[in-house]
């Protein structure tokens, strides 16, 4: 197992301490591959206001709305333009 932490004795507390020494709270481990790509896009104020008004997670919801749009267009056989 790559990246496994083996601790002899001490149980849960010892394992937790070993993991804490390996990575600080809030730090992410190394990513195998980027799951998303960083881009710069300009949206109309109305679009941003709509998604931001829904609260935290608005970027995820915007991504889901775009994916839904793609899936509907792909299912209907229409081209991307």
C-alpha cells in the first residue's frame, strides 16, 4: 500500500499521531491527476448573481448546470454550436 502508515502498538492514538506528523490539518495529499482545470471566464452579472444567491457551493452548482446542458445536447444529437 503506497503511502500507508504502519504503527506497532498504541492503537488509534498512535496511528493518529503518526498521520498528524505526516500531514498537517487542512493539507491535501498529492493528487494523482487534476480533476478540474483552472480557466478564466467572463459571465454576465445576472448569471453570477443567480448562482451566488444560492449560497456556498455555487461554483459546483454552476459546473453541474453546464454538465447537464452538455448531456442534454449530446443526447439530442445536436452539435456543440
